[in-house]
């Protein structure tokens, strides 16, 4: 960013000038405030790592930690490997090869993104459990009794892989389709066959993108609560939840959260590292793209492979959800359903507005006051996407409870006021999803160059009129995208909602959790299918954006 | 003949991209394909490289058929080097690894020797450990050339190799690359839309339009003896003036009589449709065909002028209203609106039948 040339500052556009002059650091203060929203919960949680309580720790070390750490380790390893294998192979064949149905699959393979992982999870269990239709049929028809248990480590890994591979697929496919084919051609002109070229050139070149996608998937894995809860697979998120609700121990929850956040920060650091590598690894631009024509056997195998993944990741879960929904729709589609829906809607709308305006403020501040302070503030404010909901719930609750107690001690209020309100929940949502809103807004903000401002000023438009007539119209598309993404994410959000909702504020996701906890798969299907339908919106946005 | 294209056609989704294309290149020769964008020149390159199948004709490399309808020898088997427009260097490899990439299967010492040799040739000694993003555009171009030359390819193909560089560098590098290719004895085809580049690089140049080669010739002939109106228009500057055929080697235009008796060149009589007397034709006049001469009785009005350093390009209006271009040494300064004397000095009379 450049400083404004002197002539522009001196120009008789009093509005902009005095505006800036009167509040020299207003933008900076705004940004620091937004960043502190994220920083406070993180610090609170980190602090409890520094102030360990011996009793809790000895209990944790003896009974929980070894299992939690080994469970988390295997889960991260398994899902990491799974999403990379699935995501990269699908990205490669759809980006570079030609086979029947390729155009269709290249966007359809993103559809599993619309289904929350916990929904795929309960569908899988409902289908494959001992009393599920598949085992029952197998017993009746063939007398098969031996099945690998679905509620196992392998089961969780498989389900999460199917739900999360689109992150790797999406990012890697972009990398392949911009450079994959050409990289292969160079390799071919130097005497390498396409297969060898894939491993020696295309794959190494796409490594930062693959790593970036995998890191996103791993963050989701570490943050996941719903899936592991359904599988009874104990990880840090479920342990935090249990400490909070079953043991009523805020301390134990904080201690666990502080360990989890260390893992998360490691992954976050790795992800930020891969991002900087993506910047300079841009190779070549779009060239003539001739696709590899596979032999007919290979081509049909590719079709079969894509179809199998799509079936397992999307078609089967959605079909099963629809079947279950049909079973119970007469009974469950009632006032209570509308209550859940209504709560979800209000929370999601509020959060979308909140996250949209805070991102706008943050991004605008960076534009008005470019510099180190703003860069650090934006970086901190947008790490929330990596923070698990369970951690945020703890981190947002502790300072609010403290504030409540202070207010009571000072005699301003009689009973806790803030901790039972929507404030904790909305703040936690805001922190978690600020980055989701920030990235489209910020990238659009970068397109409003200094020249746009100067051109407007030379035409006599400045100050608030500049914002209203130039900046906001230019940003409106990205604001809408941002709000939509946050809306959908809040709809699907489970742990923050479960842990911090005021009494009576049950949402669709809470309903899914309660019904699956009771093993009533078909009654969880109605809220779940509603979430899937809403989740389709950003996927459609994504495919439209990509096809442009 | 190292490379021969015989009646090559290619169509894609029922759209014809290449039509009945034939040309040949001797070992060590540099050929250029010149044409406006979308004329199919890159497709020719990709067909020769083996990235595109052909639907008709054949391509013969070193006496071996490499492409025919239904058969395309894989690109990696052809030993054809390629330099891409955006260089397509591997961003994850340093310069040494990029250049040595095609030398797989050779012992390390031999490979290192060849890489050093090439880095020396392209003037990049000492940059071996740099990564592509640390190099300037010109340096990246040299790395791409070195990488393509490393495995001693049968043939080197270059697709708009200098289009990403600024004008100064473009001219210098095109001459430099020509020297390198000649020194290595490499046969090459360069695709470009810039005629100066084609003139600087090519021993022979093919002018292409609509997927067809309009003329396959030396630069001199393209300029002075263009085969058709498209070539005359596309290569160099010039205007067409109406003329009347008096007999087989005399044409009259408003500036006077033109004689065409240069042996070894095509005479008017050879040209179709203008054998008969009194036919009207169009005569190509290059800016160097019109010479400024203060003593000449023929006067023309200065309408525009463009200063070019060594000379000035004047646009002149004749009494008839037709315009001609004239290249005049730059110390002959005349104002717009002035009448100046001109005379004809046409070495090659080129005529085309009038479009009807």
C-alpha cells in the first residue's frame, strides 16, 4: 500500500481530510478491539496451561490423557492420509484426464461439503450397526454374523475422510488445472511418460496446495465434536464437553482445552507456512488444455471411482436421510421443529450480520491504516477458524463469568446476567467464523485500489459519500457471500451451541445431537436434512464461482 | 530433411484448425511460423510436439513417421524440446535441477557437466542454486532454453518465446538465442506474431492465416515478393494503388510506368488473370519504393508524419486522393500540408488482381 500523494491530501476534499484528522487512530483502535475478541479467550485458555491444578492434572494424566492423546493422534493421522489420498486422486483425474461424466463429477464431488460430518456419521452408524438394515439383511440372507464394528477407530476415520476430503480436492484441483497439464507437457517434451511426470512434476508442484487443504481438514478434525461424540470415540472435544456438563468442572475443561489449543496452534502454524509457499509457487498461467484421453477400461474405472466416492459421501447419506424423514415426518414436523428452525435462523442471521460488519470494519481499517499493527491485528482476529468450538465455549465463558461476578461484587446486579445470555454464544460464533467472512470481503477490498479513491475524489466524491457510492456497492457481492457462508456455518455449528446456549434455545444441530445421543436415527433425520439443504447453498455458490 | 509436414490437417469438434499444411526443414535450420493470433500456429507446434493428434496427412521426423491420422507417437518418445510461452519452469526445483530435469538416467557427473556447459552457454553460470521466482524474465527465458536443449533434442520448438519480455530485451535475446541455436547446431521452429522477431530468428519463415501456410519463404522474399495480398499486408507496410496492364512487362499507375524485367523474379505474365492487356490490377508500393526528390516534378501533399529516428515515415496524398507511404531520411523535415517532390524507385513490381 502506498501513502496518499500529498496533492490528494491537500485537495479541497475537506470531508475525508478532517475525518482522518479528528480520529487519528480510530481505525487502529477498532481493529485492536476486534482482535482482542479472539485474543482474550485464547489467552484465558492458554493461561490455564500455565497455572496447572495438581489434582485435576493427576486425574487427567492417570485416567484420560493417554487415551485422548493416542485417539487424537490416530484420528489426525488416519484422516490426514485419507483426505490426501482421496482428494488428490480425485482432483487429478477430474482436472487432467477425460472420462465419461467428468464435467459432472468435477462439481458433484464437492457435494459432501454440504453434509455436516456428524450427519454422515449417524447415517453410517444407523446403516451399518448391528441392528441396521445391512447387517440384518446379511444375517437373514447369508447367515453372516461377523462384521467389523462400525463404532471403531477405522469407522470414525472413514466417515471423517468422506466428509472432509473436499477441502483437499477443491484446493488441489485448482492447482492441477492451472498447472498440472502444462507441467506434464514439459515433462513429456523432456522424455518422461505422463505417469512418471505426475510423480516427478505435478505432485511436487502441487505440494503446498495439498498440504494447505490437508491442514484445513485436520483443523476440522481437531475441532470436530459431533462425529466423535456419535462414535463414542473420546477425543479432547468430547472430554471438554463431559468435564463441562457431567463433572461441572470448568477447571478441568479449561485444562483440557489448553492442551487441545496447543495441537491446534501447531497445525495453524503449519497451514500459514504453506500459504506463504503457495504465493511464490505460482507456475505458469492457463495454457491450452488438452486432456489425457484414458483407454476405455481406465476411463470407466475413473468413472466408477468418482461415482463410488460420490455415492458413499453424498448419495447414500442423503437418500437414507430422506427415507428416515419420510418415516417420521407426520409425527415430528410440528411446532417443535419450527422452534428449532426458528432458533437456528435467528442465531445464524444475527451471527452473519455481526461477522459481516466486523469483517468489514477490520478490512476497512487495514485499508485506511496499512501497517504492522493492522497486519498483526487482522492475523489474530482471523485465527478463529482453527479454534475448536469447545475451546471457544470455555474461553468465552470464563471471562464473561468473571465479569458477572465482578458486577455482583460491586452490587450492580443481583444474579449472573451475562453468562446466561446469548452474548457468550454470539461472541463465540463471531470469533469462530470471523475468518470465513473476512476472506471474501478482504480480497474484494484489495481490488478497490487507491486509484479508485483518487478517481472519485477528482470527480468530487469523498468522505462518507465515497463509502456509500463507491466502496459499499463494490463490496456488496462479497458481503453477501460472507454473510451466506457464516449463516450456513452457524446453522451447522454444534459444540458452541450445545455448551453455551441459554435455556430453551435448542437449534436444529442441538436436536440432531439429542436424537443421535438417544440412538433415534430417524428422528434426527428431519433436522439433519434441513441442515444439508441449507449447506447446499455455499456449495452451489462455490461451483458457480469456479465455473466462471 | 529433418522434419517434414505433408498435407497436415487438423480439426477439433468439427472446426478445422489446420488445412493441408506442408513444409520441410533441413537439419540445423531455424524456421519461423508467423501469423496473427488464432491462425493456428501454436497448434502446428503442438502437433509436431505430439500433444495434438492430426486428422489428415503425416508428420515425418528424421525419416520416421511420428503422426498420421489415428497414430500419434507419444511426445516423450519424440526427443523434441519445447520452450513454452510462459517458460513453465518447475517452481519447486532450482535452476540446476530444472536444466538437468531431462537428463534422467544419466550418471550424475555427466549430468552435472552438461548442466554446467549449458548454463555457461546461456550466460547463467553461478545462478545454479537460484529458484525460478528469484530470476528476472530474461533469465527465466534462458533457463527454459537451457532445459530444453539439455537432452540434445532432435528439434526445438519455441512458442512465442519472447512475448513476455520488454521490447529492448526481446530484440537482444532473439539474436542471442539464434546464435546459441546455430552454435549448438539445433534445428528449431519458432512461433511468433512479431515479424521483426521472425526476421531476426528465422532462416525460413512461414506466414500463416486461417490454419493455412500462405507462403513459406525467406524473409527477403516475404517482403519483396509476397505470394498474395494477405502476406503483402501482414509483412511490412505498404499501400495498394490501382494500375493498368499495358503489356506483359509494363504497368501504368498514376505515378508513372513500371517495368518488370528483373530476371529470376516472377514477371507479371506469370500472374494469373493479368496477362491480357488493359486489365486493372492493384500494385503494391512499399514505403521504400517512393523516394523523396526535391527535383522531381511529381508532387504530393504531406498528410501525416511519424518521426522514427533515422528516418521519417510520411503519409502522402496524391492529386487523385490516393495515399502512399514514403520513408525519408530524417533530416528532410517537411511540415504537414507541404507539397514535396517524389519519384518511383520500384525494384520488385508486385501486382494482385482486383478483388471483385
